[in-house]
C-alpha cells in the first residue's frame, strides 16, 4: 500500500532533508518524489517543489489532500495528528 504522505522536493535540498528527518523521527512512512525526475505525470504545481518542498497528506476520509509548502515541525505534526497518521502516544514513546 502506498503511503498517505508524499514529499515533493529535490532530494539534495536542505529543506527536503529536514522534512525527511522529521518524518523519520516521528516514525511516519512517506514517499519522496523528485519533481525533476518524474516517473509519472505530476501535477502542475509540483514545478514549485523544485524551489521549496511540498508535503501532500491524503485526507483520512478520502476527500482529497492537504498540501503544506515547506511546513515547520509543529504544523506538520498537527496536520499528521489531525488526519490520524500520527498519534500522540506513538510519537512520545
């Protein structure tokens, strides 16, 4: 099953590396998509991800996605928690 979280960003970018590190610390599975080397057709807005990483979080009720442009750690954590991907107990253990 594919992850509900996707990071669109340049793998060598410091901001993308920071987001990957934060996701790993929170034990959240994610997919990383390099907008320069698309394997499939990417949305039009991913051209911006070459400059600033974008995090896509698929909604829990399958009504679409939430897009966060280079979110800070509290914003990312709150979004993942509100969508049922991150639980408070698993994060703090």
